[in-house]
C-alpha cells in the first residue's frame, strides 16, 4: 500500500490511445519527481485507483525543472504499445521512463521483466494492425445521393483504429469508405477523414455481387503445394473468417489439395522448394537456381547487400557485368551514379539494403564484351520468389524500385515509370513502394535530356529520404 503521507494522483486519459497526452503528462509528473507508485492512470470510462484522490490536482513543474530523457527506441515502442488494451500499459511506460532517467540503457536488458513486457505489447499491437490491413473486406452500399460507399466490419483486439487510418486513406484514397468496429469507426469521403462512434456487426452490409468474383479469384490462385494448415491458421486465425467471403471455400480447397498437388507434380508445375527463411539461405539457393534461361548462362548469382533489417530497400533490375564479376550489387557504372545521388539526397547506402529483381546477369556475347539484355516479364516473375523472400526477412519500411523491371518484381505487373514515380504505393505488409528510373538509363542519355532525367531522379531520391524520415521517426 502506498505511503499515506505522500500525494497520490489520478490521471484521467481522454482516449485509450492518446500517446501525446500520456507523453506530456508523464513528462510533467517526472519533472515534479512523482514516483510511479503515486500515480493511477485511468482510461475513459474506467474507475480510479482505490487510493487515488480524484480531487488532487496534478502538479506543475517549476520553470527550472530538469529535462526528461527518453531514447528514440523507447518513444517508438511506447507509441505502439500504448495502443494495447492492457489497462496496466500506462503505468508500465511511466515506470520504464522513470527508470530510464537513472539508466539510459535499461531497454537493452532483454531479461528485464518490464522491457520484455513492453516488447510483447508492441509486438502484439503490430500484429493486430497487420491483421486489420490483411483481413478488412469492403462491401458496396448505395447511399442516398446514388453514390457507392464501401463499408467494412472488423473486430480489433486493441486500440489500433486511429493508428491504422493513414494506411487505408493512402490505399483507398479514390473511393468513399467506412470501417466499423466495436471500438469506433472511420469514414472517408475522398477528402476528409472523420471518426465515429463504436458500431455493431449489424450496421455493416451483407454480401454484395463482387464477392462471387473475389471467391472465384481466390480459388484460382490457391496453390495446394504451398498449403500448410498450421501456418495458415496462425497467420489467418478462424476468428477473422466470418468477415471474409473467400474463407467459405477453404474447407473444400483443403480437402482437394492433396489430389491437386499430385496433378501439379505430374505436370511439372512445382518450381521451388520451401522458401528459405534467412538471407544466407537465399544466397545459397539463388546460386543453384536454374529455373529460367538466365541462370544457365556463364554468370554467378548476385545476392542483396546491406543491414538485415534496413528501413530502406533499393531494388534494381539485374546485376551488370561488373556486379557479376565481383558478386556484389551496384558496383559498376550505374552503382556509381546511384551513390552520387544517394549522397546528395542524404541517404546513407551503408544503412540501406540494395538488391536486384533478377539475380543473374542476362547478356549476349559480342567478342570480348558481354552486352546487357533486358529480362523478360516471365523471367522477372520467376525471380519474384527470391526478392519476396528478401523483403519478408528485411521487412523494410520503404522500398525504392528503380526501373520498370524492378517495379514489376515488386508489384507482379508492368507499370509506367513516368506515371508511377513520385508517389507512394502501399504494399500488403504495410510498407511503401516508390518507383523511379534506373540509374543506367541516365548513362544512356546526354545533353539536356540527361540533365532533365538526373533532376527527376534526384527529386525522387529526396522525396524518398523525406518520407523515410517520417516513417522512421
């Protein structure tokens, strides 16, 4: 029981996910030297602590109060963890912040129970946010003005609705939509995002005609050779199935999977074994890959290079002659151009993961020279197996695809670089794809044409640098 002679404060939070309010209040309490055991943090609708005096005003720091220190990793973890539904999360964060003042390296102790709990809360919230992005299904609803609004129902486990709002605004910017949840709702009219009250399942519409098309698509892309029921249930728990039209097909598809897999094997359709789960394993596997004609040439596979959990991944088309000889990406003339522009944009290549959509150098012999050849769409699509493996392991926040081949390697379809550049393209895992020209394209130009393309390329890299700063702060 707290010491009855010391002041005890009850902090009423305006919202369960209001990190800004918690941060400012915690800073003020810390500057007034209020220890963790003298504070009760109360969510909206919650009751105060047994020992809290609801009338006790919060203390005001003196003008010369000491500054409160908080490391960037702590701020990032706290901002995520505060969206958890655990009522004790506010006290946990304040306790760690209090300890951080005496030991700035407290978060480095992974055996510490508070640190482990913070990591667990943040990890659970990130997973819930990912599930929402993956399993929200919109249904069309006609409004009074004759326009369509797309409405989805989702049941998050934590307070992730507002922190996920930007993802859905960016991804579905051109349509009017609403996401209804028991914790609140979001409504987008194409220009303004509005928050609404909690909803019930019956407030969302039932099936619409497009769901039959979606089910047929899902059935056509189902690959029985990749079926792992345990992994599927872990990634897509049954509790989400009721809101997803395609899940009604799963029992039938699973039941027929074995027979279909046998047929695929007999037809020679299985191209790959299980995808490697480490970068070193991918490196080993691509050196043995002969799934397309490029791998059969006299060349060597070139693996990506950089930190294993880089925030930025840069993807080119394929290795060139110098890259093939040295076994490293972007070490030839195009790499030198890239390095110059990265430096000008303030991007440190040493903190970036650099790779290629195609892992072998495609060329034709011309005497003593090996001339570059552009890979075909099929060759790029086959190599997507490897680049997707790299992306799943590195988990970058932002991906820069340089050239049409790299963009196809990321999206699975051909896009126009001139039309797609300069804007973010949201990916399924929550990362962003940005598209620009390949630096080798600049080398093929001269005069005013090269000056203009270098200006556009530099502008793209500056935009990437600015966006990366926002995503990682």
